[in-house]
């Protein structure tokens, strides 16, 4: 039984990305589809990688970090990749907490400024 493969168009639709994004991910070697002439076909491996890429992007992880993390699996295996993920997640959590703090401060400041301006209108 042969493995089900997605075409370029199907891959874009499945992951809700533009063709430009998918080509860029290939260019920076996050994905390596099989080629048959000008056609590209994405295996289950590439779909799994794309799932991880999209998850990483959702959490704000840089593409180069994701690329290095995916390479760890290929070169060192699952355990090393899991350890690297924990380190990467720890760094990103610190970054997100700082961004959250900055957003909270901006919301508080903008709310106060809005209220002050509203009072001056009356």
C-alpha cells in the first residue's frame, strides 16, 4: 500500500498557507518535498514537519530556531529533540511573558489616557 501524498495546492489548503509561504519554507530547508518534474509531492513526514512548523510559528518561535530543532531530530533522535524543545519553550515563555507585561502596561496607560480625554470632552 503506497503512502498518500499531497500536492502543492493540497498542502497550501491543508495548512492554510500561501504558495509563497510554502515555497519559502522549502527554500530555507524546513520542508523537502519529492519532485516529479515541476510537481511537488508532500509525504506524511513533510506534513508532520509542517504541523510542527505551524505550531512553532503560532508560539512566535523564529523559523531558524524551528529549522535547527527539526535538524536535531534527524541527527540525534527524539530524546535530544525533546530536550531541545524544552529549552526552546522556556526561552519563548520568557519572551511571551515579557510581551504580555508590556501589552498589559500599554492597555492600562491607553485606558487612563482615554478616560482623561473623555473627561475633558464633558
